[in-house]
């Protein structure tokens, strides 16, 4: 699948682009951003519907995405580029503060005069950006337009991506009602199970597949009609590099899932790719694979 314009991308990622501000410096991040870069560096046509401000961080993000060949970026006329403050405690464990009054939290306001995205094969979105009503309205409008168009609406993959202060159950239910496939981690699975309607919530949505990551234990896939699959993490004997950090491993898996859905692959194929892409990401510092 070749790279192309936002109107011809195979995978459209929608949501946040942020700068993670550590004591040692600022680094580009955000789950949809990480997924889009993973796809582009693996030769998959990807676009990123996000927004930055008219500031230095925004210009640096624009330059980066231009170099990666990833279209879709919008510039907000009044809000700054998103940032996340990262504080390390005495044990070196990071604590994140997500600042919501920023460009990615108002994608519609940043899109005035901008062309709408084309119809991709796969849409990837996350729960974080959906906490803004304007973003929910934008996404709902896109999905409705595609559904009303020619047959073959995009497969919709949601990475739940819950964070402290960004886990409104009503938003979670909204996301589940609008996706075909769901990717989450153990903590997020526990969050869903603890909701009053948790035991039946996922079953009622008619999802085509749910992928749950289990950290060092690998992942499990739950498909329709009990078609389940479990895969361990890639081992050194299978070619996995030494682990440097695990940042971005889940986003690598999401990217691999999106690639497989765009190519109409069976889950065993794209999940195997996902564990390999995740292992490569764990072998480098940060969330992105090497160029």
C-alpha cells in the first residue's frame, strides 16, 4: 500500500498530537500520531487528522509530519499545540498531566476551510480525543457520510486509550457504539468490567473483534462466535531485540491491526505482525520504530 494524500490514504488516524514535556526535553507523541508514524515507516499509506497551534511546537510538528509523508494536519487559529507535562517521582515513575485546552481537542474548529478527509479503508480513533464534544460530532458526521455513500464503509478501530481524568463512562460507551474493532489493555478491560453494564456492554455492541494486551504476557483476541486467540510476546529466540522500553508497543500493535484490516487479512496474520512490530518498538528508546 503506497503513501498518498489525505484523500487517498488507506488508514486515517484521528485524534491527539501532543508534545510530552519531560524535565530533559519535549518529544512528539499521542497514540494516533504514533500509529500514523508506525504505518508510514512500514510503507502504509496513512493520514493523521489532528491539529496544532500557530506556535513553535506546531511548526516543529508540521515539519516532522511533512518529512514522514503523513498528510491531514490542521492548524488551529486560536488554540496552542497540545502538551503533556511529565513529572518523574523519586522512583523515576512518570506522572502525566494532559492539558486539554489545545488544538487537538477542537479538530472541527481547526478545520474551517480545510478539505475533509477522503474515505479510507480503515479509520483509527482513540478515546482520549472523544472527550471533546466537537470531536465526537466531527467523527459522527464522517461515519454517517461514509455510511450513506457507496458500499464498503471503512472498518473502524478504536484504541480505548483511557487516562486519569479522561475516562468518562459515557464517552467510553459512545466510542464502543461506533467501532467495529476494539483494542485495549488489561486496566481498560478492568474498567469496562467494573461498569454497571460491563458484563453485557461489549456483547451488545456486536464488535467484530477485541484485542486485549497483557503486558509481558502477550495479547488475547476475542472474535465473534468464540473465535479466540492468544499470542505471547516475541522472544529473543524468535528475533526480538533486547527491551529498551515499552513505550509505544501498544500503538505498534494498533498499527499492525489497521494494516491487516485494510488488506482484509485474518486476525492470526495481523496479530503476528503486531507482536513483531511491538518487539521492534520495545527495542528502541521512545514510541517510534527506527526509520
